[in-house]
C-alpha cells in the first residue's frame, strides 16, 4: 500500500485533487495492487481510469515533474553506474545525475512513475523523476549503455507489466481534436519528405528521424548557409537584434515551424524543424550562446526573467509577408539554456457554447450571466477536460456584447482583441495572484482567471465578486461539486465562498464517433447509463482510414450547469460534505453530466463505451 510520502502516494493524491480519480477509486486501486502484487500504474491502465496524457499533465502541473528533451542532457557516469544496464533497458529508464543521495532518472511513459518506489527500495536511495518520451529514453539508454553488461546479477526486482503494452491500445486525445478546431495552425510548413525504397522502386517509406548526435554532426552546406553565429563574439545589442531577425526570416523561408537553440557539450546548435525533421543550420561555442538567447527573450519581452528560471513569452509579429504569433520558451538545463521558438497563425475565434456541446438552455443561462450577472461564475473540469474552451467562449461573448474584460492566463489559446489578456510567465517573480489583484482595481466589468491554482487565487476571486464584479474562473475538479469541495479543502472560508458563487459549470470531454464508420449496436452497457431505457440502439465507430482506425473523430463536451440557489449556498456555507452539496445541487434542478452524456449517446454522437470511460458509471 502506498503511503502519502511515497512517490505513488503523492501521485494518487494529486490525481484526486485534479478530479481524475475519486478517493474510493484510489482505495480500490491500492487494495488491488496489494492483493495482486502488481503496480498501481498497471491497474490504472488496465481499468482505463486515467489516460497517460492526463497523468503527464498532472505530474508536471501538480507535482512539478517536468517533461524534458533528453537531447539537452548528458548523464553523469556515476549515475549510469547506479542502475545496471539490464534494468535500464527493461524498465526504459535513464539515470541522469545523483546529488546527496537523490538520483534523478528519466522515465519514458507517465505510468512508469508508479514503478519508482520499487526502484528506490532496490537502490536504497531517493528517486526524483523527469518525463521524456518512450523513444527518446530508449535511444538514450542504447547510446549510454552501448555494449555495457551487468557486472554481476543484480538483486531481484519484481517483474512489471510493460507500460507500452498496456497503453498500446489506449486512445489519446490530441489538442487539435478538441471541438474540431483546425489542426493546421502553422502557415509555413514544408511538404513532407518523400523517400523511395531503393530495393522496391515506387514504394514510399517513412524518413528516418535523426538523433541529436546525428543532427549536430551534420555538416552545414557553406554555400547555402546564410546565418553566421560567429558575430556573437563581438556583437553588440543592435547586431544581435539583426541576427535574431535574420534567423526568423530564414526559418520562415525554409518552411520551418520550430527553431531550436540546443546546448550540447561545448557548443550550441541552431536547428530548424522542417517537415518534421531537425535540420542543423549553424553552430558556435557554448560561451557565445548567452547574447543570442537574450536577443530572442528581448524579442518576446522576457528580459525581466532571469536565466536561472523558465520563461514563456508570446508575441505577434510580421515575418516574410506572414502575420505570425511567436511563442518563445526558455528552459535552463544541466547543459545550458535551451530555447524553442514556435511559429503559428492566429487561431480562429472561440466557438459558441452550443458548438462545444452545451444545450441551448444552458448556453442562454451562461450568456445571461455574462451580460447581466455578478459574483463568481465557476467553470470546473479535470485536466484536459476542455474548460479553457468554455472560458474563451464566455470571454468572446462578453466582448461581443460590449463588456470590458480583464483576463489572467497561463497560456493564451485565443487572442480576443477587446479583452485585456495578461500572460503569466512560469519564470516570472510576479505570479497570477499579483496580476489578478491588480485587475481588481482596473475599471472593468468582468475579471477572469484561467486557472485558479492556490487559495490566494480563490480569496481574490471571492473579493472581486464581493465588489460587485462578475468573475469568470476555471478550477480543476471532476465536476462542480468536487471543485467546490476542493476549494473549501484548500482553505476558502465557507460563508464567503457560498455568497460569491452564482453559477457553476462542470464539464468533461468525450470523443465523437467517426461519421464515416459509425454503426448501430445494442450493448448491455447502454442499460447501465443513468436514465437510459432498456435495450436502446446506440452507435460506435468501427475504425476506418478517415479516423486512423480509431473509430473517433473530434470531441464534444459533456456539461452540467448549476445555479447556486439559496439552499445550495446554505449547504456550502456550513462546510457540508461533497454528497450533501451534490444532493442540494440536484434538488436545485441541475442536469447531471450523465444526463448530458445520455443525450449525446441517444443522438449517436458518443458510444456507451466512451461515455463510460469519461463518467465511469459502470465498472
């Protein structure tokens, strides 16, 4: 059984806090792991309760376990000796460095985090994780353990189910699938590289993806090279600014959608990603990298963020006759500053609430609140549950009806010209609560924050609501009730929270059946949907080329909308349990997410199996 101080215990607590698991489910998983002598990760994957993509987000946001690019890391020889080669290969883990008894390892899949307690016991030391991708970790293990054999049989370690095998069939929601937003958001992408099989002329094979070693060892064609990094040795601010402009224009002309500044050993490399492939453009000694990093950070207005902190900036610009949005991400690594510059066109306007899957009555209620309401409008959903889509739809409607809006955001997914949007950089010494506090004194009708993460954020939202403003805020939770209960557990004063709340939205995402291969079916699972009639005909995608044989295309929201009536507020004000708040919510007339999901199943948009994956109404 995992205690709260173990890695597994901390991860499970974070999954409860994010709304992905209930306390009852965690208890069941722990019991099953104890009885079956298997890992918690294996059980979660087998039952389909948590997607690896959702877990990865929780690891990063709630526990601070970062996703890293292993090409920027060079493992210490001492760390490599701590884990036998066979163990590293079997578990697909790479030791990076050890500091005062703490070993940092890279894991290749989010579910592998649940194997680290066993590894810590085996090694007799504390383990800290970073998250890579499976192929990168495997490639790095192959490189750094090349030819290495175990010096002696290692102590036995319990066999684990292969995470890759468990997740091989697991569906993954891509960001571009959410609500059918266009996935072609980059206006300058070259055509994919086509390679013919020499042994079978006419057959097309996928191009090989280079390792970072292959990329950095590539010789640059001096006749085509137009970027000279050597000027950094004597460059002043003006020359660096010109160099930054030249690099950006050259990248757009080449059809790149990413620029990388990669520190590697004693040098750093300017690399473009073109048609999915990394292409080395230039290199220079690592000692010359700082001015160029500072030049790009200045371009993105990130000069106030120290190099020891991560930084994220976003700027609209015009390059080579293209109106673009540049996102600049700077991360300090053990090898040096790593910079990634992404190109993208402006996204389309946020979609209407009904287009996201909300009923017309629910959409009208939210629009009326935006137009005339006061207090706290709470949008709750789990990680990757689509709550930001609802948030931006509400902001867009507010701007359209002439409201002044001030919005504090962790990442700007849509730019709304009439909204004052503030991007909070992860490396900034000024957090979201400071920006939100500043917004209270602004002469605005609506104050918004995506996402409230601390009790300070909650207190400020309550304060703003008490001043007669409408506050739109998103918060992590599986539904409205769990979000409210979590805010109370976080430290919100019950009476103040109850008086501030006026309307709540709970939501999750469900994948839509592919319209090209959707087929009728009658399955027993449909009878278990709350409120469903017995033997109803449902639909499910069988898989076809149009949906990548997955059976799904796009996603829709499953919603519940709760007006916080006086009885509901009174229940919250006395700090009631989640069950008591839920009973009060249903008595107030809230349509449950199960009812919303049933409507989607009845329409043939969502299969019973998919709805069960999202709402877990049947074991």
